[in-house]
C-alpha cells in the first residue's frame, strides 16, 4: 500500500506541490528545500520498465504483476498486452478475460484491507479504481492520459485546514496605550522568543530525511518521527507562553492572537508530517500546511515588529 501511494505521490507531486509552492510568497523558511524534492530528484523512476513489457514499474504495482517478469502468468502474452486486450495478467489464458465484478472489485478490496481507514487508503482506492477503469476503456494510456488522470485526482484532494484555537476573548487587553505599556509587552515577548535554551530545528529537513528513509525502505525511521513530535510539542509550549501574557496593548491584540494561532497551527502541521510511515498522504498535506502556517507566523511577527518600530522597540 505504501509503495503504491508513494509512487503515486512521485508521479503527482510535480502537478500538485510545485504549483502550490510557485504561488507562495517568500517567507522565513524560503531557503529550506522542499521535502518532496527528495523524491522528485529521481523522477527517472517514473519511466522505469524493468522487464521491458511496456508496463511501467509503478503500473506493475497497481496491477500486482511482477515488474521483473514480462509475462507474470506465463501464458505467452506479456502483461501490458494482456491488459490492453482486457485480459487478466495474473491469470493464465485463454479464459482470462477481465470481469469488472471479479477483478476490479477484488483489486479494490485488496487495497481496502491493507491499511484500514487511513486517508492514504481512501485515496488509494479511489485512484486505483479510476486508473484501472480508464485502462480498460482505452487500453494503452498515453502520457497525457496519465497526467490528466493524476492532475484531476490531485486537484480533488481536500487540503488540511486549521481551526484556530485562540480568539480575542482569551486574552486580557490593557487600557494603557503608553510607550511603557508597549515596552513591557515587548519585554515579555523577548523572554519567550529570545531564549537560547529553546532550539528550533529545521522541520522541513527532518521531514525530508524521513521521506528518504521510507523511500529507501529503511525501517529505522523512529528518530525522525520522535524529533518531529518533540518539535510540535515545543511549538505548543510557545503558543501557551504567548497566550499567558497579560495586559496586551489594544493596538497589538489582534496581531497577538494571530501569532499564537500561527504557532499552534504550525504544531498541528508538524504532527501530521510525523504520520508519514502510516499515512503518507496526510503527511504530504501536513508538509504543505506547515509551509502555510510558517508563512502565517512570520507575517504576524513582522506585523508586531512594525508596531514596535513606531516606539523604537526592537525584538524580532
């Protein structure tokens, strides 16, 4: 299941994630390498056909045929030709005509049983059914057919969203609008953010390493999962510290809430990234959400500092 969907992500990543990133404005993490780049650097895998039967290796995974054996069922007709002729490449002929009820449903059930109720399993079932149906209808699929299928599939994937936890009602706003009040607030923020004991890691790099291990079938991925979990906890701690500040100047109240929600949203995104071993689709969506929330956080920090500038106060 994981290999099936991971190869789907390799094939689809260019359409979905590169388009997303091209539309982003620059932000604090702009120098970080996209996690998907680890996979996309080896796009030659998309064209690999180890047994030269005309069926790409990633397609062999979908059909459960042997990527190293041109004629999996040994009936004298190679796998790709059998599929094009609406025959079952896993069942020796001559009576191997594909039955929609017998074969497509069986293939979908195999996917359904393999990973239970993860989002990855749900999308895999949908993609598998759409792909195999199109393959039956058209026989040999062109590159354009495959691109259109994947693009349509990825465009219909619902992105992860964040429900903001904090609102204005959760903070105490000061009636004091003096410079001293703003200075006191800035000192509280400085204690939180300028703290040498808190080490923020490059979560994108950690996630990239996790994807690389999973792609290489390395079972020792727990260090990256633990690091991402710890990083998410640290962001939650920061959100709590920010929300613990009292007597917030009225001009900074909304920006204060936006900053806290940005920190909290980042924590949620990181936790989803850590799910890569069990639910890679959620993890990839988490990575996209992480970029969005980091951008949101960076903007809120800049907005706060822009008000501090009016008072010649410098924190960030």
